[in-house]
């Protein structure tokens, strides 16, 4: 349970970011958990007035919050996000949810390529893999959960469309990474999750393998939403998608090799998704 501020915290430290562009007008935040609005000029209109039905989680991947947030709020960087969650749990909104923020880049999920138009982007301040990749503070994760719960309720976002950047861009991205506690979000009603199958010795599928077993794996990943060709060849692209899957759903071992644990976890996710779909249709 989060405690209220102590007397020593009564004077909150100022936000470690520039106060946006001088001629940018502030707006009323979409979420009640937002502590500050710092408008970014980097946004556009959603294609075909699309209402967002996905949440995409990122880490900032920069040495400090100052640099990351300044980049998101500076014209000409061509990057932005709807929300930024600081290490201390404060939530900053930079782009209105109705607008298209620029956070996903070239990406794909479940047949869609314009992920920016269908998603709400949340940047979580963390240095990332290139800068030591620290753990996510519990206060920060609590804020992410509260923010996501509100968005999913307001936007009617289904659990399997709360995703990481690496899920929609496995060849380019690895955030929010294997340290991100997806299980904690799921325990609070955010995102799709099953307990990963145990890692045990046994046969594996890996680079160079071919045949029906590889094709079955590719088809299963494709059914879940990943962008992958069903070639029957365990190529570099397949290894990248398996790695992304492991970062999200089997983070204890991330190696791009489809071992028994990875395959069983994927099957369990698909079975749970089917059961949830059938229940929702009743």
C-alpha cells in the first residue's frame, strides 16, 4: 500500500523537464492520475478518426528523465508519447489521448501496421538495456497500473491489447524488457498473462530448424498477434519474435530458442484467449 507524503515531502521537487514549448496550450488531462501536463508539439490526427483500442508500453531508454522527457516535448524530434511515468510515480501527460502520438514507429500487431493510430503510448522512465537496465521502482509500477486501469476502462481495451514495444517491433525494440513486471499488472487486472511453464530440459526449436513444428510455432505466434511469416524455417526473424515473446511472457530465460517452456506458455496463452473470447460471446 502506498503511503501518503511525509512532512519532508510536502514541498514536491519540481518536474525535471522543460515546461514545454512556450506557445503550446495546456489541456485538461484525460486521466485522474496525471500530476502534470507538459504539452508536446509532436502529434497528429489518428487515421480515420480511429479510437484507441491498445495500450503500448515503452521504457525511455535514456540516461535520465530530464533528457528523455525533453526529447518527447521538443519540436523536431519526431517522437512523443501520451504519458510519461516518472520513477517516483508521477504521471505526466504530453499528448491528448484523442490525438496520434509518435511512439511506435514501424510496427505490426494482429494485422495492423499503423500502431500509432490505434494505441495510447506510455513511456516509463528507465535507462534501459544500453544504460544498465535498473529494476522498475514499485511506486512507478503502481502508477503504471493505475494509469492503465483507467485507460482500459474508459476505452474498453481488452487484456491482450496491452503490449510492449518489443511485441509490435521485435526486430528493433526490446522495451520495456524482461524486468518489467507484467505479472504484477495482470494481478491488478491489466494485460493478458498466464504463469510461465517451468524451464526443463528437452527438445528445442532454434535457428536452422525446419519443418512442420517450426510452422506450427510460427502460426501460433501469428494467431496471438505477432508479425511473423509462416515459412517453416526458423530464421533470424523467427528468433526475434520468439525473443520478444519471452521478454513479455517467459522472462526467466530470454534467448530466442523455443524450448518446451516457451511452447507450453504460448499454448496456454492461446487457450486462455480462446476461453475468454468464448465467455465474452455468451
